[in-house]
């Protein structure tokens, strides 16, 4: 059993969180979701969905997966040194890191994506490059895996990435079974990205 420590903040994108949580939550004997935020308490998504969170804690000896969603709230957080420092501490000790949409920009501000390949929401690619030019941003990708870090494109891409993560850990058949259970057409090819445009 591994905790999926899910970082929330005001104005996160709802599906960025609950798409991957739905996928991983179908394996309750393997994953346990923990919602966390800088100070704990109720955090609301940009769609006004309230979620009860626990405060960020110092990492301990347990192994866990870190899930970082995107959302309009990232625009302010990229300049929040306290938040980024705490995120770095969580990321440093994570066995795997999964980011959705602009969650990759938050992770990039920790320096952990420097020199690595990553992707993000295609609608903000000019912003990603300006914020973190040391990252090798991949424009045409549904999701990208570089070492223990998975980054996905916008919103619904997090579901495909989460299924890809499950396939890497437990086999393709397990991922396909989950997709069937949630009645989702999984796009297995991480380079498939119709939203990136030509080129």
C-alpha cells in the first residue's frame, strides 16, 4: 500500500485531481489517496469543489507517490517561495511524481525538471518556456516519462497518464481492466496528442 499524496491549492483544476484519483482508486489494496495543502483545511477547485486537506508534513521513511495537479491557481504559486520550498521537500522523497497540466510548471520551479523532458497544457506553452527554460518541454505529447517523473498535457490527459503509470507498475492488462471498469477509452500512445496542433 502506497499513499498518493495529492497537493491541492486554491483554484486547482478538478479533473486534474479526480481523473488520476479515479484510476488509482480502483486499486485500493495498492493506493491510498491523501489530500494535502500548505496549511490544511478546505481547499476549493476553480469549479468550486471543496476538498478537506491535511497540512504539508515533513516526509518520513514511507514510500509514496506525489500527484501535482494544474489549474489557474498555479499562476500565483510559481512566485510563492514558501509553497515551492515545501513542494520540493515532498518531491525530494517521492518514489514517483505525477503532474497534470500546469502542475508540471509548479514542479519545474523546484528545479527537479531541469534537463529533463516534460510536457504541460499546450495552451500555456509560451509561459512554461519563460518560467522554466532549463526544462526540455515536449510540445507534442499526451504524457512524458523521464525517470521517476510523469508529466501530462492538459486536464483529461492525466487520466491517460495515470493508466500509463499503472501499466508500467502492474502491467498493461491491469490498466486496460481499469479503463474498462470506468468506461474510458484509454489512449495508450503517450505521443498521441491531437491538441498540440501540427508539427
